[in-house]
């Protein structure tokens, strides 16, 4: 049951899901490494620091491409689940990003990463919720 939920029924679902998860992990690692290197000023301003700043965006394009590929080859139910999960993730991200400045006035940290974290967690929770709902 869990295998079907994760991979779907189409022959390429598992390969496409692995590509999506792998590219997302690669992007997260590149983003974390770039932020660490740039925040600590380990690279002098120039070509290397520019490359470190641009690399996560380039890998992000791979994530978008792999997500589109996954959705193109997924069955209708998996597409529906992903659409609903993305709607939840997007909605939470927008509402959180626009409302967060008010929280900063009462002492919340000034950190833009909380928007990404909120969106990713909402997307994951939406995926779990909608997967269970359509069982």
C-alpha cells in the first residue's frame, strides 16, 4: 500500500520520483553550502562567489524540470494529490510571508528561511493529507 502511495502505478513513476527527490536533495545541499560559504566570506568577491550564489538557482531549474516530468508521467490521481499539496504549500507560503513582518514586531527573528520551511512543511503535510483522503 505504501509503495503504491509513494510510487504510483505507472511504470516510470518510481524513476521519476527518485529523480525528483534526488534533484531536490541536491538543490538543498547546494543552497546550504552556498549560504554557509557566502555568509562566512570564505570566498573573495568575484567569479567564485558569483558561481556559489548562482549554482543553487541552476540546480533549482533541475528540480522544476524533474517535478514537471514527474507530473507529466503520473496518473490522474497522483496529479490531483500533487496539485492540492502545491496549493496548500503555496497558500501557506504567501500568507506566512505577508504576515511575518507583524511577527517580527513582537520579537520573531528576521530570517527569510522561515518562509521556505513553512512552505515545504505545508506542501508535505498537504501531500500526506490528500493522499489519505483519496485512498
